[in-house]
C-alpha cells in the first residue's frame, strides 16, 4: 500500500521491556519523524532523520533510540520502557523541499 | 510561553455554522503555516498549507495568515457533523530545517 504505515497499531508492554515501533513509507521521502502525542502537550518531536544513516534528537529524545538503514524505514526503540512513555506515537515524513508532513495512523502504546 | 498557542476547546457548533479556529505564535521567523485535521484514533491529515501572509481557500475551508499580528485562522463554512475532529495548527521557518511546531489542537464538535 502506498503511504506511510506503522506497526503495531496497539501495544501493551511491561516496565523495563524493550519495544520497537515500526514505520514504513513508500514515497521515498528524505525526512522522517517520530512524535508522541499526549493530552495537554500536543505533538512533541522525539527524533528525526534527514536521510538514511542521518538521525538527530528532537525535543524529548531521552529513553528512545532510532535507526535508519533504509530510506523507507525508521524504527523507534524504547530501550527500557517506563510508564511515562505510555502515549500515542506517530511517524511522519516529508520531502526535502517541502514543509508539510504526512502522518502514519499511530501506535497506541501502554506501559504497565 | 509556548511558541504556538491554540485554544484546546472543545468548541461545539450547530450544523451549518461558520467555524473559526485560531492560533497565535511568537516566532516571527515562521513562514509556512499548516492546518491538520485529526479524527479520533487516527493520524493527523494535512488540510491546508499556506506560505507567508494572505488567504487560501479550498472548498469550505479558508486559511488566513496575518504575520503582522502573528495570528492564523482556519474558517470552515457550512460545517458538517463529519467536520467533528481535532484541528492542529502547525508552522515552520522553512530553510530546510526540521523544526515544525504544532499547536495542541482544538476539539470541534458539529451537532446535527
């Protein structure tokens, strides 16, 4: 399917476990982003990537790790999940020369 | 003070009403302005995109930017129950940077 997809859509995990959220886009967009969305905070940028093998921190990167070995994939890993990481996570992408971003459907993560 | 301020609502209007959604911002470098619509449990979808000041119309939607007042608006004419969603404003300075700032979103309910 064309567009941007995320998996899993829902995930429940326990404190201390490692969990990886997947993001895949078919547009060959250079830029990819990970956001978390929480009530009262809106969308906050966790990490972004300008191209394969180029990643950088956003506003709230602590406790998260990203990689981008291929242009189309941008996985987000929570190395040791904490309850404060319970949130809805959105992946987004955009073209290099554009400002508008396109979002995936989100992953709803609950850490117990 | 947040860079982008948006009233979270909720805003409840009858079907057919004209809706006005607004954001204020503090960074005069912002040049690109976007509105996203987010239905419950879905990812944000791009609704309107404008560059610099002025108006842009697309069907029942009009986006307005007043850079002198650092104020942007989204007007929805003849509102429909299907317009019930959260509307997020977003803005960036461009120049290839990654930093897009999102408002917290305004929840809109259109009653049939």
